[in-house]
């Protein structure tokens, strides 16, 4: 006999479990099917444990510079195994927390693999053995994505890593090659550099962090090189020759070829969407560029089947997946006032040293879209709190529509910008103009004052620089 629900979610990551909880809050009888970890890749092998690793690296860097604060901390050392253990403990704590939230909201959880099995039906292969059939008018696919592999450069889990192996090294490598300079690649490059590894980053495009504003990318490039990283842009890794405990990479750039031998390689070259073995065959679900095609409400081409998060379109971010889950479920429930997600108002954050954060259009993208722009900039060196923190390197950049004063985009690099960016996200969401930002009072002394000054600068009104 099939168990009946109003809504079933397949996948317990940040999109899936949030969708399930919101559905339950709205009075739907809800089930969630997860084959591995509640919280998904993000909580268990991505967003959260990497931030725990990066926090350890940040504290270590502060200790190394204790003298500049009038403190003494000679010969700072780290215990790699303890750093990893703390990271895993953080992930496990939050995994248990997600389970508690689902129980609190009376969501029925099935540990197993879900597969569409006809109209309104989901077949679940249980991890403990046996099968269940679930019936629901609405089925939400939130199956996520996994690390992309390049032919001939595949990860083996020992010498060539994906993000998963990079989070739990048995020993800290003395040298490392990171292939790909998006957020994942740069965060690992930053972490392992703090752990004393000689780090080389290879990027096929002309600049690192290619989705960021060009000025921010250039600033980051210089900051990373100052930390001792080696960066190769316009470069491609064409071969990996494995030794007993090392890898020799062939790197081609501008018609020249070089060999680089390192202890480990991290492949950070994008993702593959998890669309296999979830029963899409014979349904109206359309696949576009390897991902599920959906409308603004998460509806697929198959009535009653929806998709959210990394299995759909970009940006592939946990907070985007969570918000999509809420929008999708509220639309199903007929909640008044729900509206589609505007991806131009989704912030992106990279938790390296220095941090990078942004929202909206880059200066170049705004110009290409036909806007006449006003651009403001403010450096960390002009901010009292940044100097007091010993963090004088960084900048805040704003892009405004010269005609209407709309904030089109904001771009930051420096200490704590991943926390600061939300102020600009709120401004974008509320369709704030330059006048709204001008008339907002920012507390002193704070880093947030730079957000005010960067807006003022776009109109020739900056006070402190």
C-alpha cells in the first residue's frame, strides 16, 4: 500500500529540507526522501565544514601576525588532524539539527533513494532494505549536484581530489595544484596556503574568480600572490602523471608547456547535476544543458513534478536553493503575494583571505546591458575600523544607474565582506536608489561605513577619502 502525502521532497539539502519544512508549516502532510545526509552536500561536505576549516586558517593567520597587535605568540603551530576533526564535528552537529527541525515540523523522513514511478508516485529504495511507495499530488526534486570530472584528469581520491577529499586530508600536503579558480577552488587554495602548502592555481579563463567584477578579480589576484600563491591564468592542465606520492601536471599556456610536480591536486572545475536514476524517463520533464528545465515557480514539464536548487539553473548556491524551495511550495499552497526569485538579487560569497562578496551587475555587465553608470569606490585604508582591526587591504565598489539612481550592483573584497554584502542585497531587493543609501545612518566605527562612502563616491560626495 502506498503511503499518501500532500507533498514529497526528494533530496534533503538546503533546498529540499527547507521546502519540506515550509510545506509542513503551511499545513501540508509532507515527506522527505534523502539517500545519504540530511543537510546535503552543503551542510556535510560543502558550505559549512569548509567555513570551519577556513576559520581555523583565519585564526592561525591572526596568531602569526600577533606582533602587529602588540601581542606575543611565538612559533605558532597547527594540528591538521584536529583542524579536520573540528570541521567534521561542526557538520555533524548541524546534521543532527536538521533532523530535529524536520521532526519538530512533523515531516516524515525516509532514508533511501527516491525515483519517480508514475503520476503522483515515488518509489523509494530504503537504505535499511526494502521498498516504499509514496503517493503525493506534488513531488519536488531537490537532488543537487556533484563535482565535475574532466576526461583524463579524473579524481582518484588519493592523489587527485575533489572537494570531498580536500576536506578530510590524512596529512596536510606540502604542495598543491588547484585546477579552477571559482569559489570552491579559491577557498581551498586559501586554506591550504595558510596550512603552509605551496599552492598553484590554474585557470583556463583570463582572470581568477571570473564571475566577479574585473577590478575585484584583479585585486584578489594581487592579494593571493602577496600571500605566496602562484596563479596561472589563460592556462590549461592537459595531463596528470601520478607517482607514488606525487603528481606531475602538464600545464599549457600561450603556446608554451611546463611541468609542475606537487603532492596533491584539487579539481574544482564545476558541477554535474544529479538527474540520473530519478525516474525522469518517459515523463514530461525536460533536460537542458544537463539540468532540469523549470519555470519561475519550479514547475517542470510534468504536471505535479517540480525541481529546485542545484539540479536546475544557476547560480548554484545553497541560499538560492533554500529560497527557491520556499517560493515553489508557497506557490503550490496558493500563498498570496509570493513572487518568483530574481537571481540578480542573490549574493555570492567566497570565504578566502581576503573575502570576496557581490550582488547584482558588474560594471562591465551593466554597460553591456545598456546602462549609463555611475561607479563609486572606497578603500579599506580609509576606514577607521578596518585600520583598528589591522585589516587595511580591501575595497568596496558600487554601480548605479546614472539615470534613475538604482543600485545595479555592489562588489567587495576584504575582511568580513561576506557579512557586509547583505546590506546591499536588501537595498537591491527594496529597489533602493542612491538617495536611500545616502540618507541611511551607518554606525561608527564600523566596516559598514564603507558601504555608505562607496555610494557617496559614485556621485562625487565621498567624505573620508
